[in-house]
C-alpha cells in the first residue's frame, strides 16, 4: 500500500508541475493583451478634441471719398513790347564781273635753247713722231714651207699685206702676189697669224696699222 501511495503522489506532483508550467506559458500572453487594450482605452480617453477654427476677420471699413480737387486759375499780366520795326535798306545791285576771256589755241612761249656744249679739250701736245708696226716675232720659213713643195723641189715667193690691231696682233692677211700660184698662199697666211708686232703709234697712242711681208721660199743645195 505504501508503494501505491508513493506512486500516486509522484504522479500527482508530475501532473501539477505540468499544469503550472502550462499556466506560466499562457499567462504572460493574456496579461500582455490585457495591458495593450488598457493602454489603447486610456489613450482614447486622454486624446483631446481639435480646437475650433478661428472666427473670420471683420469686413474692412468703408472710408469716405476724398474731396474733389479744385484747380485755381491765375492770370498774369505781362507787358509784351511791340516787335522792332525793320529798317528797309536799299541794296544797290552790282553788275556781275565780265567773264574771263576764253583761252583758245594758247601756246606758251618756247623755252630758251640750252647753252651750247663746251668744246672738247684740245688734245695734249705730243712730241712723239708717228711709227709703223715693228716685228717682234719673225716669220718662220722652215715651219711654213709646205712638205709637198719640198718633195717636188718647188721654190717660190709670196707678197702679202698684214693688218695689225692696236695690241700688235695680226687680224688679217691679204696675199697680193704668189709665184707659183696655189702653192704657198695658205702656208703664208697660217704662219703670218703667228707673228707678233709692236703696234703703230699716232698722237702718242697705239693704233692699227699695216705691214708688208715678202717671203722667199728657197731649198738649200
């Protein structure tokens, strides 16, 4: 019996412990919901109604109209002098000046002729007598002798006039005589141009001149 009683007490303790545990879990939610409802009711009671709107402003007072402005007209008496009387002056009409004479076919006088040019100065007095060209380089017969004439044993002579310029150079050769003709003329012209001269002198100055050349072609025996 003691064992059954102890078992019953133990079962009762477990049941009561489970009930208390369940109540402890459920009670906080109930209390919390109750407090929330209580706060909402209190807030609705504490809430004040909105104030009434302010009254509309009174209408503006009507002011009386201002009195009309009265213009005052004043008259001023001013003494105006009479306008000055213009003196009438008699203006004498002047006759226009006579027109200037028309210039037609007017020719200005010719300018005076320029003074004549001064005469050239007289040439300086020269005491030197005139001179003809003088040979500085002789005529080379051996070089001028044609080889064909030597081979044939031909002899002859040529006369020529040489034209000498102011520098002493031969600028022209004129053959005046040749014997036999057609053999020595070209050789004489070619060799004569190699000659050099002292130019002619006139009035103390070098000038052109002529020189007469006589060439004898002879074979040595």
